[in-house]
C-alpha cells in the first residue's frame, strides 16, 4: 500500500502550505518518487480519446477581444526589499506569462520577507498590498493567513485588471526569465514557487464555480511534433523539474483520435476559470477582514503617506512606470473570445493557434511558430484581423475533420 503522506510530500503537495495557514505539516519535501508504472501498453483501452465536439468557429460568435501586457524581466520576477523614506517595500512583479501560475509560491516568498521586516521594526502587524491582480490578491491572502492585517490599495480591480485577461492555463515557466541572465539559484527558487502554487491550486479542485479544473489539451500537426518547440529567445524551460506534478504528454496512435492531422499529442493540465477564481479570491480576502481602497500612485514617494510600515508591491506591468523599471519588457497578448459551448471542454494547439475552452468563454490566441508575438509591444488596441485569422484556422481544421471517413466499427 502506498503511504499517501510520503507520496504527497514527494510530489510537492505540502510545499508552502504551512506559510499559508493550511497545514501544520513540516515544510521538508523529499525527492520525487520514481514512477509507479515503469511501462505502459502502446495505447491502453482505458486511455481512449472521448468524443470531441467541434467548436462553432464563426466571427459572429466572438463576443469580445481582450489584450493584456505581460511584464517580462530577463532576470525573473523582482522580489527584493527596498526602503522608500521610512517604509519598506517588498517587490513582487515581473512574472512574464507566469503570473497566475506562480502567484501563490511568489506570495509565500514575499510575505516571509514582509514578516521578517516587520519583526525587525516596530513589531506592527499591518501591511499594505499595492495592486489587486493575480499577484496582489494572493499576496494579500497569504499575508492574512500569516496573521497580518492587510489593506489593498489599487487603481483597478477585477474584472478590469490586466491579469484577468490571461489565457487561464497552468504555464509556470512561460516567459519567466532568460537562461543567459537569471542567477544560478533561480531554477531552484522557481521550482519552489511552482510547487507551492500547485499545492494551493489542488485545494480549489471541485470547488463551487470550478475556479480550477483539469482539462485535456491536444497538439495537432501534419508534421512530427517536436518535444520542445523552436525557441525565438533563450527563455528558461523548467517544466522537467516538476514533471511529477502533472501527467506527461502522450502521442496518440493513428486512428485513435478524431482530428484530421497526421500527428496528435495529448496532455492534461490545469485551467483557471479566471472570472470565478478572481472573484473568489476577493471574497475570501474581504471575509477574512481585509479592506481595499481605490488609489492610484504615480511615484514611489507617494507610498510614504500610507500608514503601514511595510508595503508589498504587486503592480505588474504598471511597475515599469511607477518604479521607472526599464528591466520590464512588455509582451503583448491578444485573446479573441468565442461564446462558451456545451460539451466543449478541451484545448488545442494547431498551426500556431492556441485554443482553450473555459467556462467563461473559448479563448483563442495566435502565436505563429518561429515568432515571439507581442515582444516589446505595449499596445492594448485589439487587432480584429488577427482574431479573424484565428477563426479561419479553426474553420479549416474542423472543415478537414468533417471530410474524414467515419470510423469503422469493430
């Protein structure tokens, strides 16, 4: 019989929970266990692809187009402590395309620094959090669970913050740093943040509103699918370090899937129902006694007017202007939203188009192979031509599917 406690510790499921007030367990995490199954049949009968409902891809089913600006830092997220006047500011921004995915682990890091800073000062338990996006809300909740009194100051809140426009997929190493720039200890720090975040997300599985759930994704191509797509820049790639957390990719044998492409690869990953999840985070924060004030800051010196001695700065891309931080590079991302469709619960990647069916809409993001779309582009003006191209790619895919001969009965 498997010792479940040791198994979960080996997979990182207890990492970081102590700091969040969710467990009294030790923070010691053993090395990942060896796989329980060393070999599998070529295509076991129980792993068959279920029915795939084609997406109704039409221009008139696009109900909105959103654009977000991901705050990329070549050195990785900023998490240092800076003194401004008589205040101490703990920075928590610059996560690139990994904001939601790393949010809880990053919160664990910065809240520990905030607690340590408070202990060295007057002993007060009041902290301020600047920003109400993914990083701000999770930092605020983590601080509350560490026994701190928290006030959020934000110019905007959901559904208007940039992080609400994210694709909603578990991508903890998406544009989170450059190999040639990050420090030697960054990989281990990233892994700790990813495992802590994943452990927290497991506590949301099955919650009302489905803020987090598992979904299947399919990579489709008429050419062999590479294990690692060609890189435009030397972004760090760390997913192998946490391969024990999620199911691995499986190449599907011909004839076992309904898609018209010569090759198909399936993975299973986490999907965030961002609309419900962001709302739930805010409700949890307020129910725990937190307060939020609408405030816009233009210079760091304005923070000295706050009553809290320690401030956690979670301003995302806005930190570029507020802190004059030229290390932040904007990476534009556009999503075209199709109306949610009953029975469509999967994601796919085909000809540079990423599609993910969420409960609040079917998101489409186009990023052609060999391109780093949106690099150093801060424009948030929707491009309707790109949205139309995305619809055309889906129509072509499902048009090919409709022409496929029916499967032979056994």
